[in-house]
């Protein structure tokens, strides 16, 4: 019996819920071996880089209090 045959035999004994979990795990393993950046990821990376560039050109004052600013914004 080959390794693939042994895997098929065990997979055939799994419930539908277990198969869903197994597929999620398999997808994660495949993505790790074949990292492909889709357009959405590229757009997000570009947006972060744009924000970093803006931050470089417009630095905050040394005494800027992030906690106070957050509290003012959300409360």
C-alpha cells in the first residue's frame, strides 16, 4: 500500500466536519509551499507603504500622547 492509498483509506473514514478541517489544513500547507500574492494583498501592501511614506514626511511631535489621542477619538 502506498502512502497515498493509506491517506485515502483514512480520509474515507472521516466525517464531513472532519473533512472540512482537513481541507483547511491542506489549503494552508499548499499556500505555505506556493506563496502567491493576489491583487488584494498587493493593494494592502501598497496602502501600508503609502501610509509609512506619509508618516515619514509628517512626523508626529516627540511629546505626542497616543493614548490620549485614542481616548479622544473613541470616547
